[in-house]
């Protein structure tokens, strides 16, 4: 991760959302209210900066669910450090996004 990586308020909000278990683009858009034109470029940027890592789900699972494959993301250790810094800078971020509950 480059030392010069700075998080915008939006990127910090997205990192917090990912940290709480919301792991793909539409999930992030639903929770944050951010548009796709903001979310997807930010995800690509954060991935290239080493703050998150992503992987494509199994295409067969997506076909069974009758939808396009999703790219799932998780926060890296570098991303957790940057998020901790951002939560100090933007105190309301720490209060945002309740952990995702898994439906059984």
C-alpha cells in the first residue's frame, strides 16, 4: 500500500461497511445510499491501493441464483489500519453500519 493513500469520507464509509460484513457492490449501495458510479470506481481504487481484496464468486452459484456473478470484497490489514485512522478523523463513521446478520 502506498504511504500516500488517503481516504475520502466516502471511501472510509465503504471500508466501514465492508468491515461490518457487507461484501459486494449492491450490498454497499443499499447500506450507504451511494450510487454505482461512486461505489464501483472506489472499490477498484481501494483494491489497487491494497486496502481491500476481491474475488469473483463461483459462476455456477450465480447461475443457480439466476443473476450475474458477484465480486466479493474484504478489508485487508492495511485497510483496517486506514479505517482506524479515518474513524478518528470522521467520528461518525465509527457509528455507521451495523454488522450484517446472516439469515439462516
